[in-house]
């Protein structure tokens, strides 16, 4: 969220509001192709127009009203819903596009991170190497924070807003945090419909943000130590869970600085 | 399967004082930069301004945010006034602290802080051209 480290460094930074959140792209390469950033934001706006549950004419809204049949939806929409179904299985039902209502789907818990993964591909295909894309506190890192050798991500302390609970260091990494912060949306346990207990936040890191975000949401919904134990069995992803008593549980490979 | 278990430390980020070697030729400039006005949605408008100190020692230029103010903040209802009074001073401290310990980004942000961050980013963009 806050990126206040100033000093002499290359690159450009752009902020745009998409999907109801500020998307910040911080590029640390020299000679940045601005057209690549335009393509990236155009892609994110297209994702918003296609997947938003707040826009009446999005494909998701039309699917939910029964005006559009799944087989007539865009292939990318079908792919996303299939991936969400896989994630539901991987998370024992704790990540569920029907968590809010059994009659409607809301894949936004996966779509935000996934769209940032594809945004990262767009920038990399354009030759960019060192950049971060931050979507409202969940981010994909690429390369390094030139002139530094890596990116440093502070994990918001869940109780003390002026503190950082930990710092993660990485080069090519996705970082997603789910927690009981005072945000409009609240994660509920889809099996009980209630807020999870005994847990303050879960941070998941790994190669892809869509998956990391879904895992963080699912683990948080599990609550308490169940969340930490579940994250310890993930492949390719590591996690840090902060319990209600402020105990911090990290998996062995969690890249804490 | 193995898990490392640690207890949460109050301030995980230790600010390392930057060693300011006394140099022969040193020039210090300060300038104020104003961020964009951001609509926080239900709470109203917010705008951040920063004061940056630029230190030039020979060819080495370092810039540091010395203060952050919020000239426009949500105050049209009791609820947003409450948020402004409590959240904004915290966000300012957080941003200054993040700078000290070189935090490039923060994971796990909140609604009001998103607007704060957006305006702050815009101020930083302006500052970087200075």
C-alpha cells in the first residue's frame, strides 16, 4: 500500500483505480516502454468489465441473472471458473465462488490476483524485468527493486496499524494477505457463514498471485491453527499465520527478512 | 512439514540510522509536493502533501520525505471524521516508518489507506521529477 521509500532510482510509477482498488505499478527499469503500461491497464479494465459483480453488463452478472449460458461465455471466463472450482477442491471448500450466496457466483477473490499475474506477463513480454504490480495490498514482484537487490514487502500488523508485523524479501514472488482488517469485505467461513475464530491474518507467498490470494482467503476462513497446519502442506507456496493471541506461525520456506 | 514458530515482535522493522559522513560540499533543498485528490467513496475526498528534503553531496543525491500532511481529508460525517482523526495520523507514521526501513510495498492494506496511498503515490511521482 504505502511505498514511501524515496531516493535516486530509475523507472516510472503509475496508479490507476481499477476493480475498486488502486493498482500501482512501480517499474525500476531504464527506458520503460510506456505503451506496455497502457496495454497492462487496458487489460485490467477489460477484466473489470468482464468479471465485475458490480457491473450489470459484465459476463459474470449476466451469468448470475441467467441471461448468459456458461457455454456462450468467453473462453477466459470458463477457464477462470474452472480454476476456481479446482481451488475449491484444493482448499476443501474454504475458497468458494458461491460463499456469498448459493445462487450466484463471485470469482473476484481469484480474478484480482489472476489478472495481476497476466498483467505481469504483459510487462515481461514487453521486455520489462524489474517491477512490482500492487493491487490494493496484494502484489506480484518481478526482478528487483533497482538499485536494491530484491523487493522488500512489509506485512501490515493486524492490530497495530502503525506497525509492520514482518518483512518479506523476494525477487519473483506473489504476496497476498487476508485478514480481519477494517475493510468493507469480510471473509466468512463458507461452511458456517460466520467469521473465522482465533485468527488475525494469513499471508501467502508463491509464484502466482491468483492462487496465493485464494489460498490466503481459504486459510483465513479456516481460522486458528487449522489455517497454519493447512498452509504447511501447500506445494510451492509458503505462509505466515498470525493467531488471535499474536502468535506467528510460518511455514519452513517463508521468506521473512 | 516443519514449521518455525516465533512470537510476534512489537516492531519488527528496525530503523537503521543512515550514517551521514560529513562531506565537504553539501547542498540541502526542500520542496512541497501535493498528491492527487482521491475519492475514498463512502468517506469523501482525501489529498496528501509531502515535504521532501533533497541532499546533494558531490554527485550523490538523496531524497527523503520529511513530513506528510493531509490538506483535504474526509470530514463530512461523524464516521469519516472519526476515521480521519484516528487513521490518518497512523498512516502518516506508517509511511514515514516504511521509508526509514526501506519497505517497497505493504501487504494487507485497508480501505481508507488505499486512498491515502494513491494520493501519496501521486505526490511521490511528482517529487521524483524534481
